C-alpha cells in the first residue's frame, strides 16, 4: 500500500525510530517537583541555545504563549499583536479570558509585518481611560513568511524605547532561522539565537518542523520563567514523568534542526510544480508552507479538489486558499505525487 502524503501541517509528523529510542532511554523523575532530569536538561539546552537564563517545558505552544503574556501583563494591561497572529486569533482568546489582558490587534502589511507607525500609535498614554500597554507580541514565521531581521530589530527596538516588553511566538523559530541563515550565509543555530535575543521571551515549538510528538518551551529571564511556572500550574500544565516527551524534544534539537532546509527545498519544489496552472496563484514559499489562491471561477472546485486528493492518498487543507506544508515525513516523491494529482484535477 502506498504511504499517504500528508501535507496538512508539520504537526502530523511521527517520531523517528531514533527519537523513540531516545524517549525509551530517558531518565525520569517528577517535573512537578522539579526532579525530572530529562526535562531539566531540555530546559537548560534550549535556554542556552537561544541565550536566555531559563526555560520552561510546556505541553503546548498555546499554553506557552498564554503563560508568556500573563507573565508580562496583569489585569487591565494590554498587548499589541497582529490580527493574524496565532496568540491572538487561534488560541481561544486565552489572555483575555484567563488573565483579563486586553489584546490590541493591528492589521498586517503584505509581508506579515506590523507597520512601525501603527505600533507606535497603538501605545496608550498613561491615562486612567486606557488599558496599560505592556507588551508587543510578534510571530516568526507568520503564515510561513520570514519577518525580515531588520524589521524585527526595528520593531522590538521601538517597543523597548517605549518601555514595552517583547514576546516572540517562535512556534517555527528554527524555520525562520533556516531561511534567514540561507540569506545571510550563517549557521541556523546562530540565526535562531540572533532572532531570539531581540525579545524578552520566546516560545519555541518542538512538535512542528522539529518533529517531536508534543511540547513547547518558554524562554526568558529567571524571574519571568518563575512567574510562568506558577501560571502553568494554574493552567494544568504541570506534568509528572514528562521526561519521555522532553527527551523527544531534546533529540529534535540535536538532530532535526539542520534538516529543516530539506523541507524548505521541498516546498520550493511543490510551488514550482504548481506554477503555470491556469487560475492558481502560487505564493513563493519562504519556508515550508505553500499557499495557493484560487481564481474566483475555480473556488467552487476547492472542496472537490481536497476530496479527490484524499482519495489518492494526498491530504491537504483549505477552501478558497489551499495550504500545503512539507515536513520530515514528506519526500520528493510525495511532493511529485501531489503536483501530478493537482495538475490532473485542473486539466480534467
């Protein structure tokens, strides 16, 4: 039986054999007591890698972002964030629901950035009529797009000059670093650290392109991580023998960072294969995510396309905008199968 080609997301990856072996061999303790050696080792590793004093292992990126915002902000505070940012749009309004922290969403420019003038204009004066602006939250990558490093420096510098804290949702930080490193001719890990050091806190996901089954880490100062630890407990994120999961994340950091360039190359291969189909507008990928827009006349066919692809063992998502994500369980043959199936559908 031909193996399915799952292009729905990089969250669908399965642990490799070597990762499973690392999990099976992981020394365990009780992370609620702070005595799980595999969790502690992971936290020390990711904090050192990104240049922070401390880190905290979390079950999910959503919880990691929530703990970050609530550690930076209190009741009646607000954070500036993009309309399409995951920690605003796709995480259930957690900061507002659980922390009474108000989001101040801004529209993105075409490249995914938040215009600097709009950020500055959104910062509230010190007046009892307004929520207190405490935090700027950015996401890198955003919809697979790399935020230009010059912009990251400028935006975080602007925030700092106004006394704001700065948080990065770096769910795909290492994808961003891979793209940035390719542009600058530097090492991926150096670029990840360079991006991270523009911020006071960074959330990193291990269960997307890095291929671990579960988990994220929040990096920051010891004081911030201590606050986040208390919030994590309230949010139900204290796990016991979590070293099984931490060992997978640690293995991913050691073995799956450098191979992200392969995913980016496959995304380019997919985009090139779909180029030239009438009515399809293919966005040139920065990283491992390919978006395809359908012309108005083709939009009614989107559901039929997804169904036909599924019938051929190719899984994708989207209605009026298709999304294809490459990852460590997709190879060149799988990408070529997807391209051929999509071309057959639109040529029928």
